[in-house]
C-alpha cells in the first residue's frame, strides 16, 4: 500500500479524470480490512495474554486484583467490613455489591466471592437460577462455592469468608 501515497489523487490536480477516488478506495479497503482484523481478534479471543477487559494478564497473574487467591480470604484483611445488609440477599440467589458477589445458597447461610471472573477478568453481572454469570464469554459459577459450572472459566471465584453481624453480612 505504500505506492498509494505516491499516486495522484483528488488533491493533485494533475491526476487524470476518473482516477480521483483511488486513494479513497484503497484507504476504505484498508479500513475494512482493519475492522475485519479487529473483529477476527474478538471472535477468536481464546484467553491469550493481556486480552481481558480489566487490563490484567490472567495467564501470568491468575489472581484478581484485591484477592489473595482462590483460597478463602478475609476481604483484604478488613474483617468486620460490612459487605451488604442480609435482607438484600435473596435465599437461593445473591447480590453483586462493591467488589463482591454475596450469595445465600440456603436460608441463613451466606457466602461471598470476588466479582472478577477467573476466565479473563470481566466483572460478573448476574445471578440467576443458582448461578453467578459472566456474560463476557458466558461462564457460570455456583452460588454455593464459586466453582465454575459452565463456560470457559476453569477456576472458582475466590471466596471471602463472611459472617452475620446483626443485620449485616460482614467479612470474617
Ligand atoms: S471473562 Fe470470559 S467468561 Fe468471564
């Protein structure tokens, strides 16, 4: 395409009639190819390094920001931090609040997980029918233990130990 830059075009009055759109056609074609390349990259994204939307590289750094890993942690060392009012967490469901997904798999039993999907780092966005869902690539995680149940994610959502303090679910 470098020869295009040396061709006569609409900006060059010396260009013969009927050839004024050469550069535009070539540039539009190049633009279309570029868009195709972008679409291809999105469509074939297989979790390669640096490809997650949160800007972290899970291939070399599989732990979500703010987490201490797949094992249970204590909300970054902030035991007692209120995560949510217990009344906001439906039995058999949950709520996404702050950096956490707080669930209540059974009445009176609360769990909290990182909201950062372990596949490529999107935030999970829904809790439906006993599953925590990431719509970036449709991974699903159990509200009971954060284990992946569908989609490309293979690692569980990191859990934060919680307890009930009065009417609130707090980091333990
Ligand atoms: S980032 Fe791919 S499924 Fe969540």
